C-alpha cells in the first residue's frame, strides 16, 4: 500500500513539475487614453498586424488591453500595473499614456502610436536619438495643409476658431502649430479652452460668438471622443466645420485632412513585431505618417453653407454622408 501511495505522490509531483515548466505566453500590455475613434482605429490596426503575422491573443501571445477612460491618474495607474505585472512589451496610444509609461519604466520595450510630439512627451530628442526602450509612430497632423485647404474652400476666410484642452500636451502643441500656420497665411486663430468634455457644448457656443468664419477643430483626445457635439453646434449656426483628422467627417465636419489611423496602428504593430523578434527599440527610428487623406461629408457641408467644387470632390479619398453607416470610397 505504501508503494502505491509513493508512486501516486511521485506522479503528482512530476505532473506539477511539467506544468511549471510550461512557458508563459509573451504578453503585450496595450492601453489607450479614451474611446476616441482614432484610438480605436489604431488599436484595431495593431491587432490586425499581429494576427496577419500569426500572433493571436490567448493562443501564442497574451494581450492585456486597458482603457484609461480619459483619466490621467488612471493612465498612470495602468502604466504602473503593467510594469508590476512584468509584461514583455507595452504599446500605447496617445500622449498621456506615453507620458505615464515613460515615468513607469526605462527597461520594458515601449511602442507608441497616435502621439503628436513624442519628444515633448519625453521619448527623446529626435527620430534617431531617443530613449533606448522606446520607438513608434508620430501622428503629427498636416496642420498647415489643412489651413490651406480651408482657404481654398473659403477664399475670404479671416478668423478660424478651435477648442483645446490645456491639460493635454498634444492639444497645446497642435494649437501652437495652428497659430504658426495661420500667421503664415494671414489668418487669425481664436481658441477657447475646456477642462473636460462636459464643457464642450458651452465652449463651442462661446466660440461661435467670437464672430469666426469657420471652425478648424485641432485633434484633442477629450474633444475627439465627443466631436459630434461640435458638429451639432456648427449645423445649428451654419458655421463651416473642418476636422483635424478624417473620422471627424463621420460626426459633423464638412471636410477633414489627415492620416488613416488604422494604417498608423498597423505600422505600429509591425514595429512591435520587430521588437518581439529581437530588434532593439533604440535601433528603430521614430517614424511619421506621410500619405494625407481627404474626407468630405457633403450633407454636413450643405447644412453649413458649403458647396465643394468638382475638383475638390474628385480629390477626396472618401465621401460620407450624415448616415454614419454609408461611406463612399473614391478610387
């Protein structure tokens, strides 16, 4: 009887030992600041890049997905937790998330995307001179090109309004770029600040009262998540509204120029693959998007008193109407 008990004990110990030797899945901590359309597109792009290369959550990798829900303290908490969990890599979308994770670790590889100016966030000094554990894709938008487009559509435009969030480093950076571009083009930028999403409606109405000729809404995490509010104000006041990135046309902008954020996420996913396969982040230059997309919303344009010339319509990459389920691709 003792021999049988001993054999059973040995079998149990051997089984447990084998279980312990089973390797853990390579873990990527992925987190973003808020449910803005751009950040959701970036996340889908990253996951598509991983899956296209045979990496699937819970099969041969593990994805720890986190949403900071628009809270900087929550972003800091998530960054700390991912470091404590000793994830193998951290992928972040948005400036507040990059700032949080840079404060949390200098050793775990970090790949970022949808960050307007990674250098202001502390990632380094230049594309090739950056922290040894950090690399990614900058989302710095085509601000001057957008202002030139507004002048093309509205030749008599003089004063352009925008909202911004002072607590967001990226928002202040975009406002600075907009003012620099406006000065070169003999335009004036009037900006109204907000502290939270709850102030967007009132601040948009204040902006209208500034006697602006049009709104050019710079990209901003807080505002992006509630852009439809600005769209309603623009429609009610027949004020032309131009977006800071293409998906704004799905929520009331008559036109928007910028990047394909899904493609941006896919590029970040490809960089993450390089790092997973052994590349050192310090040897991967920080990259930029290059192909500017033009999206139009003809129904929103009509309500805002805008009629696009045929050549502008022909240049559009996508035309949407107010029905968000309908998108027209332009070949």
